[in-house]
C-alpha cells in the first residue's frame, strides 16, 4: 500500500486537508481519531489512563472527561510523556492495522507528532501543512477559544516549524483561502496517484 504521512503543527490545517483527500478518494487514517476510539468507554487503554491519572477522569458510564485529562497532563511535561508512553504504541499499531485493511489507491496517515515519532511511521512520502506562527495562533485562538498562554503551552509542546520542514517531501503553504487549499490538495492527489501506480508497477515487475 502506498502511504503518505500528513503532519503539521496545531491548527495548521491537517484535518481540513485530510478531509479533502478523503473526498478525492484516498483513505485517511488519523491518529487523533484512532486515539479517541482507543479512549472509548470500556477500552483497555482507557483503563490504563484512569489508573495512572485518576479514576475521577471517568464518569459513571465510564466515559472520559477529555478536558480534565488535558488539564491534568498538558501543563506537566513528565505527565504528558507518561500519557504518550501509554497511548503512542497503541495508536501506532491500530493505525498500521487500518492501513493494511484500506481499500483505496493510497493511504494518508495523519500524524501530528510525526517529527517526534518518525521511526514508527516509515511512509513513502511526508506531506507537511505549514503556516507561519502568527496565522497558526490566530486560527487556533479562534477555533479553540484559547488565550495566548494556552496557545503558547501547546506550541511549546510540539516540534518546531524548521524541524518539521526538515522531514517533509512535500509542503502545503496553507496561508491563503480554503479554495486555494482545495486546488493544492487536488494537485497533490494526482501526484500521489501517479506515484502509487509507479510503486505498484515496480513491485509487480520485481516480484
Ligand atoms: P489540530 O492540530 O488542532 O488537529 P489541524 O492541523 O487539524 O488542527 P484544522 O482544524 O484543519 O487544523 O484547521 C485549524 C482551523 O483553521 C480550523 O478552524 C480551520 O477551519 C481553519 N483553516 C484551515 N485552513 C484554513 C484556510 N486556508 N483559511 C481559513 N481557515 C482555515
């Protein structure tokens, strides 16, 4: 299966871009979606999280209070690393299982922390959605109703823009309109279809 890892900082436009790829016919496997599935009531991962971070994170139905978990771990690097250590291998394994089952010309894996976990996502290509920090700030503040301190905290917890640029094969500069973004993603879709075809022909002629 031909694979493209899609990454970018918070609020850069990953979900918007992956929704366009999905509409165009690529399969999308999103780490945030998989993480939410793993944290559904009754899932073993949720049990581990409650044991480590407090049973009061779950209501009577066993449903996770996400805002409380975020509050508890986000301000504290050690706690955040503990949460990542529990969740990351489970998310990675579930994502690759979904890739194997995908029925599409290629798969887009949405991995926000790709720079931090490159070895776990050996994809054919890396696509970065890039925005200058000023745009990133204003879009995240508007979307999540955060103040500057809240945005600072999230930005400090992620890799830096230049680190992400280092690992990218393709870059979308998401600085203009959603209409422009649509055109750019459609162009990349055509390119990935061609590359996936070439990879398939190479495999068939070798094997
Ligand atoms: P997160 O890292 O939090 O998951 P994300 O990278 O998935 O965020 P999106 O949710 O796709 O980012 O985009 C962030 C916000 O910016 C959303 O409200 C989205 O509608 C808006 N947005 C994305 N691209 C554009 C654009 N080109 N023009 C205007 N608004 C945009």
